[in-house]
C-alpha cells in the first residue's frame, strides 16, 4: 500500500493533460482485463439505453472505464497538489452557493458521477458533513481522511451510525453531502423507475429533508474539455420538495439523475449493480455476476 500511495503522490506533479491521458490509457486496459465489471456496465447500458446499438453501448462502456480510471489517478491532484492549483482547475457554475449553504439546513445532492470528489471539494466553501465508510487499510483510510479535509473541515459520519448524526449535523448548520443513488437493498427503499426499470432506491433524501426542513441543492462535477479541469454545476434549490409523497419525491430524484446522465453518459457510474435488488419473483439481471 505504501508503494501505491507513493506512486500516486508522484503523479500529482504531472500536468493534468498528461495525467488525464494516462488515466484513460489505463482505463482502456481495465475495460478488457476486468470482464466482470465490463459485463455489469454493458448490462446496465442495455437496460437504460435500449435505443443505442450494441456497438454504441460497447463504445460508451469503454469511455466510461476511461473516465473512471482517469478520475482515480486525478485524485492525486486533489490530495496533494497545492490548493491554488486545484482551485484554478475547478470551475463552479454559476458559483458556489455559499450564502445559501450558510442560511439554513442544506442537503447537497450529488449523484454518482466519476468526478464526485471534485464536487465535494468545491462545496467545501463552508464546513460540511457526509457519510463515510472506514477503509480496512489504516494507512489508506488516513490518506482519504486527510484528502477530504484539505479544503476545510468535514464531519465524517460512519454509515453504520444511521440517520441521527446526519440530522444533528444539519441542525448545527453543516451542509450534508449526500449520494443516495445506489442499490443498498430493500431496506428503506422503494422500487422506483430509473430509465424505466424498477430500481431499489433509497427514500432517505426526502425523509431527511422533511425531518430537518432542509433545502436540496443538486451538485454535479464533470470533466472540462481538453483536460482543462473540472466543471462543478450547482443547481437551484428544489422547490416544494419533498412534499407529502416520499415515493414521488424519489421519482423526482431519479428523473433528475436521468437527465444529467444523458448530458454526460460516459461519466455516470455504470459499473455499479444498480439493479441488483429485484422485485419479488424477478430474476437477477446480472446472471449472478
């Protein structure tokens, strides 16, 4: 692990165009040498984008592996490069809503795009909070913790601690950075369409927003063209959310993600088993991958 961390540290000295191309080259190899993940990505794309030809889906899956690998290596810049350099590479659109984040409880809703760590750093204009899964390797865990705190303090809440620490952080005025678009099983989830396919989807964002009377501000980070950094877009706070119907609030969340995925389809996290949990009686869509 020390050798790997040392290698990543060396990478932060590279210009971003060189580092980005290196990451994409590794991603091209990953596409061919990690068949299990390739199959998951192609299964997801067949379900979500049936309008594409198989050749188009394969090309899109390959671009995703390139984008994902690139994001891994570019974390070296986020973890170790001088902060002025990092700030020069992050382009907030229209701006970081610092005043709104300080004016009351706020949930920063960040779907799983490959550059989500950049979105988290951009949002660190004020101290925040987020869920954290401790890593088994202590050295790697310490490195991640330091990296997440570089732009300002963040309260890391272990996933096992449940919702009470999240509500406490919101009531203390800490914006909560939330990534609710993965399949965590049937508990606290509803089967809500995602690209027209029933997907076990957490209703937690609507329930937490209602309990804390929090505004929801979506934020998504994507690559700038020509390896010029990252674009972080902060969307207006959602009006009339969550309302009285938590299932409808969850549908709204999934519909928003769908729209953003179509804008940058290679950068969404296709290698996750988004449809792992199936309604009663439905077979697995992943052939037991």
